[in-house]
C-alpha cells in the first residue's frame, strides 16, 4: 500500500513540542512513491484500512455523540466505574495476531488494545504524545528522533526503551518476518539508532514524510524484546506470548471461538487523546468470532454479547428501536465503494459511454433498496469523513436515463438487437464485470450488482458477471481484462486518490489504478497532494482530482459510503473510535 | 482369531494405500486451482511488498516444478511431518490436534443423538398404527430435507435468543454442545429412522417373529430382541458412512454456532489454498473413513453370527 506524506500542515518539521505549529512549505520533500515499493497487491474489496488511521485515537468522541442515530438513554453522566467484563462480537477472525505480519483490519482493531504506539493521531489528523513524549525530524525528512517515556514497562516487566524500538522495527524490516503491511508502513527504513536509553533515531534511505502517520498505527506497535527473542515465530498464534505495553494483556485465543484480553493493572501511559489515565476500566474484554450475521445480532439482542460489529442493514431499524440498545454509525474514511471504469478498453474508452453509465444507474434507489435506507449513496470517490472531501459534487450528476440514452446514441450505439441491447456495427454493447468468489463478498454487493445490471439493461447495456476463482479474478482484474472494477479502500487520507488515479499506481506494477490510463493532470495533482504539507494546496488539488475523475473524465462511479455499524447494549459506556472508525476499549466501562 | 488378525493387517495396508491416494489427489486438485499461489494465499486484501512475495515464493518452493514440490511433500509426509500451514504459520499437526477435540465432541454427540432418536422413532412406529407412523415419517422427511444451516438458525432463535436456555456459540461447556449437536443429528436421525423402520417392518413379517410370539414373548420383546437385531445390519453400514459425513456437516454447523473445529479450519484452508493444511485435513478424513469401515467390519461379526462361521 502506498504511502502518503504525513498529512497535516500542522506537522512541525523540527519541534519537540508536538503542539507547536509550523509549516514545511510546498517544497517539502515527498514521501517515497512507496507504491512502487509497497506493491499493494489485490484490490481491497474487504475494506482495507491501512495505514491511514488505525492509529489515532478518536479525540474522545463518545459513542453516542458520534452517532446521530442513537435514540438511547444509555449515555448518562454517571461516573465511570472500574471492573466488569464485556463481550464484543465481530464478523471476521484474524488469520494471524502478529501485528508486524498481519494485513487485516481486524488484527489491528483487536491488537490495538494490547499494543501501544509512539504517538497517537486524533480524528483531526493531529499527533499527540504516547510512548514518545516528543519527536523531531530532519529537515529532509530522512530521520526521525523520538524521546521516549521512561516509566513504561511491558507486561512481562521488561522496560520499554530505545532498544525495544530498534528490536521491533528491525524485526518488521527483516524479510524473514514476511510482513504484509507493517514493512510497507516502515517505508525506506534503514535502521534505528539507540542514541541513549530513551532516545531512538529512526533513519530512512530517502525522505519519508508519512512516517508519523505510519508509526501511530497498531501495526508499528511494540512487542517486548524478550518475547521477540523467545517466541518470534509463534506471535501470530495469539495468547500470552503476545506481550505489549497496552492497557490489556493477551490472555488467550481459542481458534474459531474467542479472544480474551485482561486488564493490565500497571498501565499508566495512555495517550492524551484518551478520556482518562491509569488502567483500563474493564477487567476483561472478550472478543467473539461470529461470522453469521443473524447469530451475531441474536447474541447481542439476547444479551450474550454487549457489542456487535457489522450489524446488517436489514437489522438496524429493529435494533435502534429496541430501548436496550443503540446503533453507532461511523462512515468509513477513504475510498467509498466505487465502480472504476477501465478506460483503456473498449467500449469504455469512449467518454460518452462512461458518462452514460454514470447517469444511467439509479444509485439513489439501488442503494436505498438494497441497504434498507441505512447507507448513504456516494457522490465522490472519497468518503465524506475523509479530509479534503469535496461536497460540491453532491447532486452534480444525478440519475438521468434520458441523458444516458442520448449519450449512447451520440457514441454511435444506435442499433438494437432482438433482446433490446444496443449495437454498433453489429456488435452488442457488453460490459464485463467479474464478481468475487462468495467468501470475499461483503455488504451484499452481489445483490447491489444485480440492481445495477438491471438499470444498465434498461438503457440497452448488457452486463456480464462471471464468477471466477479468486486466483483468476486477481489475474483478470490486475491485467486490465475487465471493464468494471469495484472496490473500497478505507483509509483516513485523501491520498487514496493517488492510489486510484495516478498512473504510477499501475496494477501491472502492483498499484491500484483501475482506469488503466494515464492523465497528466491527475498525475500532477495527486503527486502534489502527497508531497506537500500545505493544507490549502492539498485541499485545492484533491478537490480538482475529485471533480476531474467524476465530472470531466467520468472515470469512476461512486456508489455508496461504507459504514462501520456497531450495536451497543446500554450497559456499555465510553466507547470511542479512532480516525478509521475502529473501536477503542480503553475508556469503555460497564454499568 | 488368526483370520481376524490377517483381516486387520490387510485393512491396514489398504488404509495406507487409500491415504496415499487421498494425499496425491488433494495435491493435484490444489495444483489445478488457477491463479498465482502467493496471491491466493495473501487474499484480495493484502498489501504485501514484492520482497515479501519473493520471500514467500522461495520459502514454500512455489518456484520449483510441480513434480519436485510433490516429491518434497511426499518425503516430508513419509517422515511424519505434516508441514507448516502457509497462512496460519503454525504446524499443521498442532492445528489439527487443537481443533479436533471440539469437532470430535460434536460429531460423537450428534451420532449418539441421531441413533437414539432414530431408534425411538422407528421402533415405536414400525408396523403400528398408520396415523402415528405417518407422523413419524413426516418429521423424518422434514429433518432429512432441511438444510442444517437453517435448522441451526431456527434452534438458535428459539432456544438461545428467545428462551435463552442455551448459549449462542462457542465450545466452552456441555450446554454449548446441545444445539449444534441437535442440528447436526436431526437430518442423520431422519435417514436412519427411515432405513431402520423399513428393516424392522421387513423383519416383523418374517415367520420367526410369529414363532417367537407363539413362544409367549411380548410384542415389545420381539421387536427389541429379534426384529431390531435383524434390521440393524444395514443401519450399521449407513451409520458408519454417515459418521464420516459428520466431518463435512460440521463445516456449516461450526460456522453458524461460532464453534472452533475441523470444519471451520477446512473452509479456511481450502479458500486460501493452504496446501499443507488441506492435505493434512484430507489425510485425517481418509483416516477416519478407513477406521470407521474397519470397526464396522468387526461389528458385523458381533451382530451376525453367520458371518463368524464363514
């Protein structure tokens, strides 16, 4: 996954005080075009929340403030109480619990409770001290020096120090670790220098602007050097070998069933983004793996778990009406569910056909029908919760079947065959849009696809949806052999636009640019966005990109805004979210 | 007794051949799945770097010819090493042994339940009042034709979500076993009951039944002692065969009830083309089938004295 430059202009090039603002200016060196290095493999259909923001802690946004839909009396002003335990039902089970190896969202979300980061990012994109009290970086962004807290201990008693930083980062960078995400987050890492016991200097072979963001994610969290020495190969199995500094310790993992985390009573180094200090309130946190939607919801409503994630849209209304529960919605930042057009391949090499498809899909109705009115339709390839989202696109390209027909006539698809599909020179207008194998389909996108298929049929376009094996699917999609490519890419960062539309993000080289064309303007704007720290410049270029890809070039049809939807029993208080809309349990209490 | 030992020895040789064949077929099947093995392994969500991909390719020998991979693989198997799961990065043997317990527990409980339900349903209704018999046949038909996925959700909704008698999921204690065991047992019980009833009714029509009744045995004694024994040979064959299929049935039931086990592991292994794990599981199933059929052969001898003489 590609990197982005550290994002806010508030970032201080040289400062020990993270709250001091200064600007790097437009000349700031760019992050490495890491996608070349990071070769993010397959398109993320399962919302990929990378690097963008697992890390940052939501600035104390209490759950119920965050969720407008809440009807519940749950959030009283009662004082938090310590003790008790809570069960949280999730829909996917991590393949590995080794944060340095894993690429899954769920690994990051669960392990965030066990592992701390050097710094914390809030939902405004600002950085705060955590295990590091201060940091500074070289003007050319090729090294970062962190001053560490001196009172931090891993739960096995090992002190956290500069050596621990070095051991962990070196482990991530070692090819033998086979890191799928963390190593790409480390970028052009060359090493960590232990300046003194509590000062660590991380160096890179070239300027690496996105490092602060990266280092705030759980994937660059810290294992006790002792457990790395003894258990490096088995950290992925979960359980007590996964020793961190976090507010919870990893008590046990029963594959196929649950994870149990227990309060770390010595925890006293929460980031400033948290609501309290000291140990977590909960004595125990159990994460249950319930992949069946109806079972997960049933477990919640029958009181067998206190929280459940990924509540299906069909159940939301009933759950929200139940006085014992609230439903927390958070729209996922980053790329929405987009259908990207392969503009290098006929018939979508014709802009009129692309525009006709954009306007010929009744997105409002389709999204409303399939998701029971629970998801918002999208207008931009960026989610509204992403920095630099351009709201001016809203209602700028509404459904218009008549216009779509007209555009197709203009494009020369004027004939009709016996089945009512449009033809040109005897060729039928056909779109090839493979569908993922069932195991990978989320959010009933296969059903949504049927609605889209029907819309396009009514303007005379045949949409074929073969369902190849995952291996063939990846080959076809990345080989540019298909007409449509659909995916989301969750990340708290508009730089996903670089990923989607910069020609350097070529799928043949491991990128994600499903348009398969190179547009000089888009390249320039997306490059500018990732190499400047100036907020105004970034806003300008990202707005331009969004307008150009949707309106001017019609390279993409944004469909809907994916959401993190969590059902919460009234007994649970203080749940917060990080910038990626992932749950944080440190401030949660039960009562 | 000597004949018995010889029989067992022959069985063992045959078992090894079956397992070798199963391992080979599994290997070939996985080779036939299209797509780059590293990409499939990482899934559509990965952002692994090119260096990581290379590392994985080299470590697992994906760059070697298939024949070489196969020989390496056989060599390890012969030495009793099932290898390391590509995706989970853990020894296959320990993964299977860790997950086998809950599945064995579930399968055994389901089997016992199925046999008991079938016995009660068939013995009580075979050749008796048509109305009662029709009710039994109807429930059996429904049980056989209902997908276990649907039955599971139904049982959960009634007994876990509404009545809250049993926990929704997991494998923590006995109460968590009840619903999944019933879910798995019902369709099997349906099949067994139908076969058993048919056998019973055939046996009850035999002349020796009349003789037994004439000797003064009660109707129930005749059923349980004589007719049932006759009817149970086909039942045994079928039970053995269905026991093997319990492993497959566990895939769905374990998913619905959020239970750990072999079923869930198999699904994951096949989806990600995790060769060592798939083959380990195939070997396990082959072993279970072979073991069951061996045990059955021995049980036939116990039930039917005529076979012993031969």
